[in-house]
C-alpha cells in the first residue's frame, strides 16, 4: 500500500517513475545491516510482541509537549508573523512490525482509526510470522530514498555492492539514512 502511494506521488510530481527494488532472501542481507536497522528503529524488536508500549507512551508525551510549545509560539508570534510558525515535529513510537503492517496494508495518514487497524495487523503479523520473516519482509520493502525500496536496491544505489556485502560503516549509514526519511 505504501509503495503504491509513493509510486503515484512520484509519478505525479516528476511525470515519471524512477523505481528500484529487488527482493533478496534473509541470508543475503548483511548481519551488520540487520543489527543497524534494529538498533536505529526498534531496539526491543526481539523481545516485544509487536508493540513497544513504553516507546508509544514516550512518543505520545513528547508529541504533546511539542504541540504545546508550538501553540505557545504561534500565540506569541501571531501578531508578528504567523506564517513562520513551524508545525511540531511528530515523534513515532512504532516498532518494525507496526511499520511493516502500515507499509504493507495501510496509508500513512495519522488517525486513531488507522492506528487501531495497524495494531490489529501488527498482532496478526506477530502471530503468524517469525521475527526473522518480519525483518526479512521489512528490509525488502522499506523505503531508503525516493523510489528506492529494499536493502538490495539501497546497497547497490549508495555503495555499489550487494546487500550481503555491506560492512559495519555502510550498514550504519543506511540505518541512519533510513531514520531521516
């Protein structure tokens, strides 16, 4: 669902669809990349049931504070220059499994209904798939740049190597780059 949305957006924006994606089995993805993505995205991946309730609670609190600060700034600068008011940065608390559920089946909209659907799908993914399979699907479908999906496409695009040959440094850079998307 997410890839289809991105394909439409890119095509509408650019009038063409630059796209790169190639599935590789779990064993052909560098262990360095697997560790880097888990460390940067979901350090409790191996231990939770698909939802990290503590991370969600922290994200909720952080977002509420950011919204309060934004509202205060907007009120202070309303008379001066309201168009320069920045929206608060939204912090996520989603796990790898939640992100996979969203990317495979849902839109990127931020509503309580969509989040509820994401929770149900997350529980189903965790019930029917192993952690290894969840990570394999995630690493093969996650966006690493505009029109660039999956570890193999990212490794070839950025480092001109297969995903299996990524070292610590390259894997860390991809893990950080992914966080910034």
